[in-house]
C-alpha cells in the first residue's frame, strides 16, 4: 500500500512525533498545491477527503464534568484534485457556526469564496487571473461592512512583486517583495496610503539556501526594531531561534527537537532569563499523520489546550 501522510506545520504548533507512540514516520516529500488550504496549517499529503480539527481547553472544564468536550471544531473538505471546497466552523461555547464555500472555474482555479453565517451570506471574495494563470485581482464584499480590492503584480519568473490594497476604491497601502536569483525572498517593504515607507524586512540565507537571519527596519526612526537569527543542525533543521530588540539585546529564544525524518518533536520558547514561556508537543498515527498538538504555559505539566485531528482518506492506493 502506498503510504499517505499528512504533515502539519502550524503557525503556533510545531510538527512533532510523540515518542511514546513509537510510530514509523514516512520520509517527507513535496506536498501537493491545495487551493484554499490555509498556509498556517502547513503541508497536507495524500488523497485526503477531509480533515477535522477539534480544540479542547483543559483548564476551563466545568466542575463535575469527567470529560473535556471540544470548544470548537473545524471541518475541511476537499475535491478530487485536492483543493478545498468547504470549511465549516462550529463554536460550541457561543453556540454559533459558519462555513466557507470555495468555487472553481473551468481551468480549475479558485474563482469564488463565500462565507455564510447560518443561511446568510456574510462576505465573499472573487479572483481574477491573467493569461498566465496568475491571480491579479481579489475583490471582496462584506455585507455588513466595506468592500476591498487587492491588486497583484509579478516579475518574469512569476514571483509576486507587489500587492496594492484598496477600501471602497481608495488606495490604503502597498507592499513589495524582492528575490534573489534562486527565487528566495531577500527583501520586503510596506508603504502607507501616502506611499511613505513604513517597514522593511531583510532576509539572509546560508550556502545551502536556508534562512539564517531576518532583520526588520522601521521608519521613520530607521532603526532595527528587532531581528531573528536561526541556528541549524547539519541537516538544515532550525534548532534555535534567537529574538533581539532594537538594542540587539536578546529578548527571547526558542529551541526545536527533531526526529530522524526532520519532524519537530518539541518546541520550547524561553524568556530572556532562561525560564520557559511556553511549550508545544504533538503526536502522530501509524502513517506519520499529526493527530494531536498540545500547548503548555510556562513549565506546567498539564496542557492549556489540545488540538486533535481526524484525517479521512479517499484511497489507500497500492504501491
């Protein structure tokens, strides 16, 4: 059987393999491009039909309850191409729900997003493409607020170089991006409605193409507000990230632990005095799929909350 794997790299969570599970993690490979799938959720592998995420807060369990019930649940459904067709959110605490429907044109490109609260349309976004199939315009309509527009420009290598943002037809801000010969982002800038430079970011890479440092310059002070340095092991995994302020003083740092396949087993964030600020762990199933992520505050042994994932596959194709 062909092993289908799912590897999440959450913005707040790190991909990890619970050592107590003793699972065999499938080596990483390139993930398919999935339209609509949130970038912060990371790579998603295999012929996936749906992913369900449930969040449980352990320190808010009502007195007398013996089971921690989920506070929220999100269900992602995919079409045969692997693109997202529906995202549904259920908030069990506030007893409300909403869903987003994703539609595609004849070329298979995302054309429309529609968000419904109950049966009422809350907002929608429509995408336009150029002859090369690149998104050049995003028009968003909020039924209870204002309309917005994003315009995108590209270089000859299809790298996005500029984004302009408008509200009700009025220019609000723009951002630009520069790349090196390898297509890596080396500089980005943000401008306000008067086209005054507000912020610049500079990224540095090592000989292997791995990001080693990010510096941020804020205007009009023209001082580095902060920077991040990345330390890597011989495999290129980030094992330590150090954060500095405008005086180049260490404000915090974080460490990562990995398995032999490069999946992060644990992420620990430290304060400048070396005390633990937070910790993240995760568990996997026999396929190497993420099935649980836990967040711990400070040095607490009990989690603040836990996210669990249920993955449904369409097929288990033969090798």
